[in-house]
C-alpha cells in the first residue's frame, strides 16, 4: 500500500469494466462504450481514435497500431499487425546515391502508408459488438466540438512546434504557435475523414478523395507514394511471441515490432539477483542499463519485417541471453556493447480495456516521433507518421529500406500470463524505451512485489546515445554511484515514457487499473 502522506495515485478498482489510457476523455469514452453494451474492442477503438484528437503529437489516423486481444471466455491471445508498408517506389540504393547514410525523419521518404485505420476496421468487424459507426462517433464529435489541451500534451506540443512544416503548421498550430493548456483544439477536417470511414469502411480512407489528398500532398513533398500503395494496405493476424520470467509469461507482439527485445532483456535480467538489489538503487539501474544496451544491439542487428527477419529464434533463445548476461560487469559500464556482443551474435499512445466478459485489449497506436514527420495532407490535415525512419540503409541488412516492406517498429503492446491465464494487459509509451519499460514493469512486479500502480509510479532510468537518463525521482547518492561506474548521468528534459495497465484478479472478480502520472490520463472503471 502506498504512503498516503506522500504524493501518488491510488489504483482504480471496478468489477464490470475498465480502461486505462493517457487522456481522461478517452478513458471516459471507452467506459461509456462498455456501459452502453459495447465490448472491449469497441471501447478500445473509440478511445484510441479519440486520442488522435486529444494528443495529436502522439498519434493520429496517419499512423500505425499493434493490437493484442484476449477473446471473452478464452485464454488465447490474438495479435493484429496494423503497421503500414513503405510505398513501392522506396529504394535504399537511390537514397544512398543521394548521400544519405541513415533514413531521414522529416521528409516524405520517411512516410510509410498509414495502417491503423485498416486495422481498426478489421478489428471492429471481426471482434467488435457495437459496430464501427458507434466506435468512431465520439472522435467525430470531439474533433468538431474541440478538446481542451491538457498540460502534458501542451508541453510536448510546444517542444515540437519547430518540427511542423507546411500544411501541418496550418492544421496543428494556433497562429503559428503551439497551444497552451486549456486552449481548445479542433480538427473538423479529420471529423469528415472519420465520418467517411464510419459510412464506407476502409475505402473511405484508402480510396477516393481522402487517399487522393494524402497521395497528392506526399508527391508534392517528394514522395513516391501512389493510390495503389494506399489501396493495397492490409493488416495481418499473427501469433504472439512469449518468454517466461520467474513464474509469469511475458507475451509480446512479434516482428516487425520490437517485442522480442523486451523478452530478450527480461531473459538477460533473469541471470541476476534483482530481489537482492535496492529497487531504487544504483546497482539495479546499472544492471538494467547494461542489459538494455545488449538487447538493443541485438535488435539493431536482426529485427525487421516478419518476411525478412531470420534470427528471431536466436533473439528468444535462453542461451543467447545467458551469453549476453555474461558480458555485464557489475562494477563498470560497457563502452561498446556492439563490439562486446559480436562473438555472441556472429513519441505514442497506449490504451488497455477489459470488459465484463473479460475480453482484454492491449493496443498501441502511434505516429512515431512527435507529430511524426512534421508533415500533413493539405485538405484533411492528416499528420503523416515517419515510421520509415525505422528502416536502415545498410545494404543487405534485413531491415534495409525497400518498397512494400514494413520497417522495424518501436511500438509494442503486451500482456502478462500466469498459469495460462491473462493477469495483466499493459503497455509502455516512449519510443525506443518501450522494451526497457516492459522489463522494468515486469521486474517491479515480479522481483519487488509492487502493485502495477506502484510499478508505474516508480522512477525510471534509460541508457541512450546521450548517456544514462535518470529521472529526478532518484537520489543524488544513486546518481553519484552510477557516475562512479562510468555512466554519463543525464537528467532528461521530459519524463521517461508513460504506462498503463489493468490487473485482472480472478479470485475476487475485481479489475485494478493503473495509469502513469507522467501523462495526462487515468484509469476509469464501472
């Protein structure tokens, strides 16, 4: 139990249904959908699409999604890949000939075809109860009526102001500047797009005037996108991947998402006595950082489109994790994880919903960087994701950019299972941080016995290219100890990631929702 004399947030308890997500309006809409007789899929779609209006810097209909669904009355998990593909005309050799060594992030070259709308249509048709019109109605209403900009959203929006270009500045800035908290954001053009999708299904987005607006806008920006690229967009059902960790199973979406990285990182951490370490101490943060470096190096070598990855079994192998764990020095940070591991190898929203029938949905939906590519379509203001930046330009790499391929994706929904039953649908936002975030939540729960809300509230650290990011929740003694191990300790400008979770207690029949205070949202139930 938390200390009620200290700042914090109580978990939300309910019996009939629950939603946890990063904006309270989306959580409210999802719960209302449940109360009106819709199921978890109907509610998740309603909340997710609305989040594109509440948090347009994080997500939108120009983005992608990945979904895990546990059907009512079953223990199996269904995975749906709603990530779009590169246009057929994308050519890595041509990009290299232009002098590029890495994929750009803010040009039409980085824009992959949006996959989320196709996935939402398929999800509603196959698993929903209320129908697509009902699920899209709240977002249509609020896109026209407007949503007051929340504090964290305003903070992120302001940081991305200079990233927006051309039509995106017209659609997402207020007289050329980002909104402040409480200003009302409206997107009537997006309401019209959603109205067409509600009436025509996926054809309302991937064909006709809406598709023509996106293709013409991208072509004017130098993109090779065609109407055929948009018409061919199709989501795919696939099988989840999983790995055991001390009595629970971490279930992840398979590639092209980076869920395998989270499983590998958990497998590496299983070789250390985490319970013997202070959960908020330097040693735990150090071991986690080193494990992340090695897991992410593995990801960068092998992770790609499911049709191109060849070393997934290697990433999930306990033997790979054992060898990588052996490279970690508890007293010193590694300078070059890629060189050390050579011998072994030769910005997003998240929403989770559980309904009264215990259908559970874990859904993540993103445009990648804040406001994606910073580009938008002229007429309808559809903000284009920059998921193509997830490709590499190394010739022969499985993740090399190419027409019709899906790039390596950072967004990953997850669930925990225990004794074959779903225990916790959860997700962590924050781009590259997400596998590290999954491992942090997992070990907070399993090794330290934290409640999901406590596990989410706890301070975070993350090793990236700038150094070891350490949130202000850590003490100065921890920072000093990490520096003594060789880490370049950096206080991040923004909180690290965000998370949401719903604990399903089968014994009591109670749902326990947890929501990250780093975001504007909450958990709500009824």
